[in-house]
C-alpha cells in the first residue's frame, strides 16, 4: 500500500481519497486535505463507471446480454409512442454513450419548438448507422 501511495503522490493525479476493500470489507481509507469522510464530494461523470460495472456484473451473472432490447429490460419506462427504431435499441447501443449524446443534442429546444425530454431517445432515436 505504501508503494501505491508513493507512486500516486509522485504522479500528476490529484487524488482526493482512496479506499481499499478486501473480501467486502474496508481495510484502509484516507483523504487528501481538504477532503474528508464527512464532506460531500461531487462525482460528476462517475455514475457512468458505476453503471458499466453493474451492467458487466449483470452480464456475467447471466441476467442481461448486450443484445437485449432496452424495451424488454425496462418495460415500465417505454414511451407509448416508441418508434420501431426505438424498439430495436439494445443494451449494446447504450453502452457506448452514443445514444445518450444523441438525446443530449435532441433535448435542446429547436427554434419554434418546446424542449424535448430524455424519454424521446426511445421514441425518436437516430437512424441505425447514423449515430450508433
């Protein structure tokens, strides 16, 4: 652990905290000032990392496959007006973030139109091959 900390300290990485977990138990943890265990810490885009780990574990456990259609995995979140293209959207399509970027672009109000919600991803995704 000392060698790891020495290497991190010598690197340009701005380490805010570190936690070592072994067999499901925290065996070491520490923070760089001014950070601490009791101070909220913004994670920004880290949720994508947690999501990808969860998807990977679900695939490893046989609960999910990259070819599974999103409408089958999340049936309670499918818009009533989902397009045929939206019905073909798979976990694999979403895993690379391309569909998310398409939603981000389409969520901005177009001139003369109101804002569109992120649920429009399934009702009007980009054409196959255009963004996936």
